[in-house]
C-alpha cells in the first residue's frame, strides 16, 4: 500500500536505548534478530504471492479447463475447474468453474457426482446465473440414477418457481416424459 511505501522510504529516527543491552539480553537479541527479519520477510512475501495467485490463478485454470471441456476431455476439464474453484473463493469464476465441473461429471456419466456438483452451485453461489440450470440438472441426475419421484418433484419445483424460463420449459418436458414412461410401464404390466 502507499502507506507502507511511505513508512519504508521516509527517513526515520532511530530509537536508541539509554544503555546498550548487555549479557543475556544482548545475546538473545543478537540470536533472534536474523530469524525474525527472515520470518517477517517470508511472511510478507508469502501473503503477497498468495494474493497474486488468488487473483490470477482462477481465470488461468478456468480457461485451461474450458479448452479441455470443449475438446470433450472431461477428466482434464474437471481437474482444472477444481483448481479454479480452489483459488477462486466466492468469485464469479469459481461459480462458473463449479458449474462446469458438474457438467464435466455429467458428460462423463458420473451422475451422482454431477448431482453433488450442481447442488454445490446452488448452495455456494445462490445468486449466480447457473442456479436455475443447476436445479434442472439436479432433477436430470436424479432421473438418471433411478430416483424418478424425486426427479419429478424437482422438475415441478423448477417449472413452478421459474415460469417462462427455458429451464422451466425443459422441466415440463421432463415431467411429461416421466408420466409417459410410467403409463407405458403400467400398460406393460397389465398387458
């Protein structure tokens, strides 16, 4: 900060003790001076480096993850999206990475893990643009894992909560497909 630079560069008065330390105190001060200065320097440089990494790393890793996602290399995209999430904290980049990590899992046919990923978007980033779509995909992954009742409930919730949204329309189509499948199974049983 500017204040820190001013303090470092400003000529300062050196505070001197009335008497020089002697004996054990002088020995102790001589022994700890170098480690204290090195420790403080390492701490300041480390905190600065961490802040620089937290600023640059999420975008960097997200872009690599996105390129892998586009190439349908979902294992690689998932790994890089996870790095973007780790460094991104609660940023928009972390929200995007969380969503596309879940999408990578879904496309890699890991429905249960994908459901957890989409739920993480909903829970950790409730104001991001991916929330409605994540709700839909939670329903879709429930359907894929054989939890049709829970899937139907989720799709109904999306359709009722976000009327007019394209994901509400997709949810209504999923509800219709589930109804039609249930009717077909009932006809099969009753011959």
